[in-house]
């Protein structure tokens, strides 16, 4: 028993030396994970042509409608490429932020009564991920805006300034590695 006590004493003494360093390393790893996630939001929003708030709100709305975030991202990328195919004024839509253009499309989409035609339109406009967009858009822009507002009120949306700062920090981490 005294040998066991002595071994635990030595282990405790050793732990006092490395646990603070281990704690700092864990914090750094945690910060890197958080900044990496925020960096991804910022870069994806820029690639799609959305603000970070709009992207997060739309991602949350998509998830609540049974669609993956990645699926939504791909759909929005396709949507931004195919604005002219919607029978809406391309000039008018091109001047709108992408999330507003999506609302205009959602209102037109909600008017399509036939489920097969709605699915075909969603696939044509959003690509392979269009099927997932059917549930996101089926009730028009009012429902989409309501869902986005709910996500903001729930605190799901991270402030754009915080995301942009995290992007910068992530770039610095990458440069230092």
C-alpha cells in the first residue's frame, strides 16, 4: 500500500508540471476549432454571395426543413448561377442580395401547385440538391423570413464581425503552422 501511495504521489507531482500546459493546449485547440468553423461560414458566405447572417439563418431553416447545411450551400451556389432561368427580371434580381432574390423565387415557387412540377423546378434551379429545397421554399418568402427571424431570436446566428475576426485569426493560425 505504501508503494502505491508513493507512486500516486509521484504521479501527482508530475501532473502539477504538465497539467497547466495541457490545459493551455486544450484551450488553443478549442479556439482553433471555433475559429475554423467561423472561418468556414465567412468563406462560404463570400463564395455564395451572401452575408454571414443570411447564410446562417438559411442553413438553420434548411436543417429544420430536413435538409443538410451542405445541401443548402450547394443549392444556393446553383441558384446564384441560374437566376436568369426563373422567368424573373435578371437585372432586377442581379441587383438584389442573394437572400432577397431567394425570397422572390420562394414566392413564385409557392404558386406552383403540382408537386412534380415543383420538384422539377427546384431541381432545375438548384441542381441535385433542389429536392431538399422544396420544403425550404414551399411556403414562400413570408415563411422563410419567419424562420430566419426565429433563428436570430434563438441566438443561433453568430455576429458577422465575430466571424470576420475569426477568419482573420484562422488565417494567422494557418500562416504560423
